[in-house]
C-alpha cells in the first residue's frame, strides 16, 4: 500500500512521544507516578519521551493508565471499502480463512 505521508518513521515516533509527554503533563503526572499507575518502569517512560522508543506492551499499559486505550483500537483499523469489488474480495478472504480453521 502506498503511503502519502511526509513524515519518516522516526518523525512519527517523535511526534507520538511528544503527544504522550504533553498528555502526561496535562494530567499533572510525574513519570514516577505514571510508572506506579501503569507498571511501566520509569526509565522506560523517560526513554519513550526522549527517544520515542518503547515496547508495544508498555505502550498499551501506559494508554490504559492514561485512559486513552480506545485510541489504540483505531491504530490498524481496516480501511472502508471503496467499491463492491473490495467488499467481495474481503468476503472471499474471510471465507478462505474460515475454511482453513476448520481443517484438522
């Protein structure tokens, strides 16, 4: 799939980390407090905010602690079908997948 984004992956990391930090500060939470709330070690939170690096598990824990976990649900949402052919192809893929599950 062609991406029309003008940002690099590193820039996305930095932007997400900055938004996270802004949210933490808006909620008036220290890294230490958020660490206790989420179970994510304080150094991991610091590394995320400064370098944009964090494990997916820790990111999810932080999202739950900040009560923004609903935003994770849209991360890899399926794009809406543009045509009837798109819908038919999706139905075909689901049917093949269900057929494979039934095999022993």
